[in-house]
């Protein structure tokens, strides 16, 4: 009896653990297909890495997860993308609210030309928060969570543009965390950074996954191997293989995955 | 343009190096058993000295493996090539040590009369030498089936080992004058049996290399 309950609980937990589910997703830019019939479930509090050669559709895929592709002219998306079971492409979806829940960090750090404090407080202020004490708390917490607080706590009023590249990227992550997202999308977040800054971001990703669900696009195979729990390999708009990272990097099932991750592609 | 050509070349070289060492080890096992059967102290001495070359090769090739891992960060099959390379090297090196053990026994037994219970030892050695050969063939050709069949031969070795053990005990009971020879030969049969175990380790490594799965096969 006890065991039955335990089993049922496990099954329920398993069900809860799918944060986003993509079903039969195809994307076209005009007449050019970018993704065809992708099915993929993103687990909650997991780091999911998307890998594949340039033009394989991994960034397009990432951008469908918070409808960033809507901003591109001539884009056509079919299929379903569920966030906690709700289709984010259904008519009437509040896209701004969606992007608050599913935030994105870009390849190049893009701090606003304002102070460190104002960068982090930007989101909460946009959403109507004015209380100074509450803002202070949010800014400190976001900077701490982004592992930047100790480096900037004495110069919160100085310009964000004076930070190093790695610090700027962590500031952008703090800016995102300040609006308390549920899913964090990262599009090659360390490709413009030096190796030490890169490792700091990777450490940060490990800390963040306790609270957030993370999906990361990376060209750095070792990075995917180091930071992710699951890895998806895309090729020519198709999801070739998706599975636990340790399996993908030790014994991938598909020859094309093996060729790509071992650098024998092309 | 094809990528990673120099890395592919290094991986192929690694396998060639391992096979070079393997042929020395096979030869030393053969010579060790021959030295025992023919009471040839000179051949035994050759085995013991030859082990230095094998040890040197072992360190040299293992270093290459470590360098490949450090500089190329192999993954998937490439990683398995490097890992199984190290595993197979280690098995070969242990086998070679047992060949030396057998050669040392030859040195001790050279001047003593041969006892009848010894006849099964060369037979057991032949099975084991075949296992080593098949294991290396399986490695060269990526032949999982051959590796599996080879590992199955370990049962024959265990059977012969039990048989030899019994015969030697019997011989000691019947004639305490042969206790020294028989005791040494008990060790020898144990060394040969251990070589078979290392051969099955090679078989397991081949299966891992080809399938990505570790299976205990002995």
C-alpha cells in the first residue's frame, strides 16, 4: 500500500517536472523551413542544452519558447508550445506576460546605458513597482543570485557600461532574475566572454537551476557537456537526438550526433 | 573539408602502438610456457629481460593516451577509444607480469625432474593463448561477437585449472618428493588462469568500445 502511494507520487512528480512541452513544432521564414515537426519536453529545474551547426534551427527553436520569433516578419509557426500545460501560441496570449515568465539572455551582454542599480530595477519598475525599500531588496537579491553582488555592491550607482564583459553578462542575468521568471533561455551566453567569465556563468547556471528551468544554446560542446542535464541535437531544422547529456556525450544513438559532437561534421 | 584528421591519425596510431605491445606480450607468454615445458632457463631469462621493453612501451603508450585526453577532450567513441586503450594496456601489462612469474618458476624448476601432472598445463596455456589472440583480433576488427565467444572460453580454462589442481594434489599425496615441483606448478596454473581473466577484460573493453556498454563476462 505504502509502495503504491509512493509510486503514484513519483508518477505525479514526473508529470509536474515537464515545464515546457513542444509538440509538432514547425517554423517557416517565408517559404524557407527552419524547423520541422519538433517534439521535445523541457524538464523543470533542468538545464537543457541545444546544440547543432549554424543554421540548424536551434536558435529558432529557443526563440519559439517565448515567442521572440513573432518579431520577425514573415515567420510562420505551427504546432504547440506548452508552458505548464498551456499553449503559448493560442490566440489571446499576453506575450509581455509570457516573456516575463520566460526570459532570455543573449549572446552579447546588452546592459542599458544607465547605472547598475537602474539596470536591475528596470523590469520591476516597468511592472509598476515604486517602493524604494522593496526595489532595494529585489536589486540586491537579483545581483546576489547572479553572483555579482560582491563585485558591484559598492558602486551600484556607476554606469553598467563600465563593467567587464563577464560582469555585464551577469548583470543582464540579474536584470532578468529581478522580474522573477520561471524559465531562462540563454542564446550562446558565453560566446563573447573570456574563459574565466565563461566558467563563472557556467557555475551560475548550476546554481540557478535549483530555482529556474534553463534552456541554453551553445556552440561549445564541452560547455553543453559540463552544464546541461539533457542535450538536444538539431540538424537542418530537425531534432535528431534528445536525451540525457551523459548518454549523448558517451554513446549517442545517431551517427549524425556522433559525427557532430566529435568534430567530424562537414 | 574533413575535420580532425590529425586526431584521427593519433587515434589510429594509438591502436597500432597497443598492437605492437600486444605482440610482444603474446610472444612472452608463449616463450614463458615453452621455457617451463622444455626446462629452458635461457628462454626464461629472455622472457624476464623482455619484460623491460614491455613496461617501457606500456608507459609510453599510456602517456600518449593521457595526452590525447588532455589535449583533444575526446567524447563519445573517441573517448571510448582512449579509455579502452588504457584498459587494454593495463591488461596486457599484467599478462606480461604473469609471463615473468612463469619464467621465474622455470628458473626454480629447471634442475628438477618433470612430473606427470604437468601435462595439462600446456593444454591450458594453449586455450589461454588463443583467448588472448582472439581478444586482440576482436579489438582490431571491432568484432563484438568474437569478443563474447572468447570470454566464454574462460569456462574451459576454469575447468582445466580445477583438473590440474586436483592432479597436483594427488601427485603430492602419492609422492612427497615432488611437493616442491607441484607447489610451483600450482602457482603456474594460477598465473595462466589469471592471464585468461585479463583476456576477458580485453573482451569486455572491446564490447564497451563498440557498444558503449560495460558487461561483466567472466
